[in-house]
């Protein structure tokens, strides 16, 4: 539930956005809008959407385990169970592993990004969510597969280092193509530099 301070914060955020929009301060409007929207969605999603996203990722990740026989999954408990010669290893897909933070950051930046029209933002919303989701599924499937063959001794290196590197490289590829590349291809004109147009 949204409490009083959160509602007041949202109202002040919307008012500040309207002031920045009227003043045509595009850069400040982008950053205030993105940061504020991220904070609001993070608060709401923690209570309502994290379990759902974690359950979906657990279920889809489990398809590879079922196909190969390397591991099984339980979307109800958000658990991935790896049975190997070393015993039973359980992976819990929690808030951090759900990819919700990366998804919300992407959506917050995209929805206030001034270089796309409404229909483009809607299209990129679905593309981005699907990309981050499948990147996370690939990461968890890879982690589970490697742990099946190596045992729990490799958990830290596989999960905390290799898995994160692969996941964030894939996310950076998305960010580059959506945000950076669009500016580089804007006919040699940097149109978004804190509201100032600069010819290069």
C-alpha cells in the first residue's frame, strides 16, 4: 500500500516535472523523471511484482534443466534444485537475481528519453523487458549447468563473478543500442546535451 509520505513524494515529483517541462529544461527533466520513476517503481514492485518475475524466471530457467536433466525448478518457491554426484544444491531466485532492478532502471530511462516517439518507446519497452529477462534466464541456466558439473565449490566464482559479468555485458549491449547508438546516429547532431543543441 502507498502511504502518506510516498503519495506526497509522488505529487511533488510530478509538480517538479511540470515545472522543468515548462522551463524546457530537457536534461533536468530527463534525470529527475528517470530517478523519480525508478524510486516509485522500485517501491511498488518490491511488494507486488518481484515474486511474479522471480517465479517466471525460475520457470523458464527450469525448461533447460528439464530438457537436459541437469536440474529442476519450482516456480512456487523460486528454487532451482541441482542434483549431482556431490549432493543437492539449491539456488533461490530472490530480489537480486530476479533482474527487477535492471529492468526498472531501463524502463525509467527509456520512458523519459527525449529521442524516441511514443510508439517507439512502447516497442522498445517490450524488446528491453524480453532482452533482460532472457539474459537473466541464460545466466541462471549457465550457472546451474556449471554447478552441476563442478559442485558447490565453484558457486561463488560462477554466480558472483562469471554470471554477473555475462549478465551485465548483455544488459550493456541493450543500453548501447537503445540509448547511445540512437544519439550517434542522429545525423551528426547531438540533440540531447542538457537541453542544448550542439552541432558536431
